[in-house]
């Protein structure tokens, strides 16, 4: 298709009246997805999981495979984003390509995934802050102190995002260089400093299984989730499309670049950590509760470890802030389609900052509530936050599937895979189905209430929620562009600061 003359013309053709401030360029669009993927958050938080679920050979091998498959999904999703560059992201595409029911289900999966991601990212950052506090001041973290730190982090992210997209863009741009520089500093320090390193054979062939399952192939599958959980959130580039210049090309480029840069940098980071690891068992059972921190301690001593831990913590804070931005735009868009309870409030745009401020605070409050069960039961908290990857990944695959189903009737945007769209798209959809099933597999044996993987239950609950709300509210109220085709006497809503 021929691209309309301007970004606003694109939105008008899709039935949307522009309300948000368009101050983001192609680098800023890439930066938000790269910040959300955040290899220094995912790779570090899940490093201990990888050590017990297959060890080095699985960690690095599946990082290569999962990263490549994620790139195929990203390419396919980027093709559809180019045709539908809106804040709604996957749900808007699914509605346009498959109808209201598809849009509704995709929207709920994407929204719950985003909210779970904020809870997981910022709570993870709080645990790393607790580890730093223990190393620096000897303070032993408790569930209560971790929850307090988590709440403070959320509050800061709410305030930063309320200031407007320009500040968010600046922070995301800094985040890119902070992460890449952080990887270089960490890997450089771990390469130069240790008196001894693990062998090449150990790093690329050693298999370690603490799962309780005897099948190496099964351990390989569940071990792949270190990469599977990390490579999420690249739909952020789509969610800020209405704030991006030349969105039909900038947003697709942002998705693809964020994935391949994270893929390359993440491999270097994991390999650097594995080569520098001094004691496998001690690293797994670190008193800090953070296995990479033990590697830093063993190699660099307390001062060096604390410095590198701070690098990781700041990267996590950047990550959470970017996720809040993406999720708030999803809430804003879903609300203007009248999908959320109280949608009249969440679609309001601040007059001064041109930011959906109320949506920002919605995505601050809900993750805090979601994380409260961690005070009593880690299993309950895990069940809630499991919706992160298991919700978002299907939401990426549904628009791709529906575009393929359209066949020749699908009209791509100016950024297109061309003749490669169908073969890449089919592989991407099969991968999405496969990795979603893997997300739901038991991850340790024996299976108890504490060790049970609640991802499948959470996914089923999300689908049931979407179905129930569709029957009770969606059929009557949901309209894709309802907020921009106001009823007689209904004015567009905005607010002062």
C-alpha cells in the first residue's frame, strides 16, 4: 500500500484522532523495546534458574535458538505494525484483521502480560536492591522490606512517566547506552580480573540438572525459558507508535533492532558470567540470593561486586520505567475502545504533557496489588506474575496468524517482508504455540504447591476472564475506535495537569 502523507493521516485512515505528543524518533522507538527486553534484568534475574535447569550448554545453546526464533516473530509482528501503527498494538491489529472477538482476547492477554511484567521487573529490581543492601550495610532483606522497596520503585516510575514522553524518551535513550556499556564493563571486568577461568569445554558443553527430571531433552525445553522469559516486551515499540515520527517504518525497525541487539549482547553477557564463575555450587546457593552477585564477589571482591550490582540495578530501573510507558499506552488505547471498566477515566489525556496520566497510575497501582501475595506465598506471587510471558507471547502471534489467514486481502505497510512474509510468518506462529506450551510445563520435581508452574493455570484464567468479560461487557460496549467517533453531545475528554 502507498503510505499516507503523514502520521496523522495514517491514524485518520484507521479511525483514530491523534491526541498524544509525537516527540519520539526512530532511535527512541528502538530504545523503549530494548529497555524493556533488558538483558541485564532478564539475564541476571534468571541466571540462577539457568544454572539448575541444564547449566551452561543449555543456557547458551537455547539463547541462540530462542533469540533467532524471537527475531522471526519480531519480523512478522513488525510487518503488521507497519500497517497498523497504533498505541493499541497487537489487539488493534487482531481486531482489524480478525474481528472484535479476536481483538478483545488479544487485548486482555497483552494487557495482563504487561501488568505482570511490571510486577516482575520492579519486584526483581527490589530484590537486587535488597542484595546490595546486604552487601553494603549487612541488612538482611525481608519480604516486608522488599515490598516497601518495590512500592517506592513503582512510585518513582509513575512520577517519571507522568512528566511526559520527552523525558521517557531521554531515559530510554540513556538506558540503551547504559545497558550496552554495562555489558562491556561487566564482561571486561570478569575477563581481566579472575586468576582462573572456566574452560571453553565447560562453558559450551557442561550440562547440569537440578530439576528432578531425568530426561535431558525435557530439561533442555524448560531450560530454554531463561531466554524465553527475557525476550518479551518488544511490542513496546508498537504501543508508542502514536508518539513516534514516521511510525510506519520507525516502529517496525524498533522491534527488529531491539531483538537482534539484545540477542547479541545477551550472549556476550551470559558467556562472560559463565567463564568467570569460580564455584558452581556456591554461586547457586549464594547468601545474597542473587547468583551473579556471587560471581562478582568471588572475582572482584566486595567493592567491585557492589559497583557491578549497581550497574545491573540501574538497568532494571530503566527497564521497569520503559514497561510502565508501554503498558500505560495499552491501557489508554484499550480504554478508548471501551474495553476496561472505568474506561472513561483511563483514556483521559493530560492537556499539558499530552500523556495518558491516569493510565500511568493505573499500571502502577495494579502491579503493586498483584505482588502483594508475595508477602505470604512466593507460589501465589509466581502464579500471578506468570502471565507476563505466557500472556504476551500469544498476543504477538495472533496478529501474525490473522494476517496470514487474510492471504491476498492483507495490505502491508511500507515496511514489509514481501515474499518472505508467509514462510517467516508460519514458522513464527508455530514457534509461538510451541514456546507457550513450554512456558506451562512443570519446572521441577517433585511437583508441590510451592514448585508447581502456575503459568498454564494463569493463562487459562486470563482466557476465561477475556471470554466472561466479552459476554458480559464486550459485545455491548467494545468498539475499536469508539472514543474517536463520539456520540452526539459527547465531547472528547481531556484534563489539566
